[in-house]
């Protein structure tokens, strides 16, 4: 009876040893930085760092663009107010006759071949 118990205990110990050896081997492959999940986690970590840096740069440039747009908008509103004042003051001016065309035109139409100049 002791022999059977010792044999079962030995086979159980060998089975547990084999199981631990196989588990250690799989765990080593799992955490391998080149092929396993450890490598994927390391790559993703680097990508997250790069994306956070890019996001920070994008936020800073957006803040700069917002301030520039606000400045341009403010100048546009001031210019629109000045134009409204100028247009309002134009209504107070007396009507003048339209300007006369110049007596010597700057551009003269050339007679075509079929037309006779008179």
C-alpha cells in the first residue's frame, strides 16, 4: 500500500513539475518583448506617449489659432463700424452730376477689315 501511495505521490509531483515547467515556458513567451504580449504592450505604450505629445501640440496650436481669429474678428468688426459711419455720412453729401467722359478716349476701337473708317 505504501508503494502505491509513494508511486502516486511521485507521479503527482512529476506532473506538477511538468505543469510548472510548461507554465513557465508559456509565461516567458507571453512576456517576450519582441513577439509576445509584452512587446505589444510596450509598442502601445510608446504610441500612447506619442499621441499624447501630438495632442498637446495640437491643443497649443488651436489656442494660438483661436487668439488670432479673435483678433482678426475684432478688427473686422471695427472696420465694419467705420464703413457704416462712412456710408451714413455719404447720405448727407449733396448729389453731384455724374462725371463727364474724357474728350480724348484712352482706348480706341480699331476698325475691322470689313468696316470702313469714315
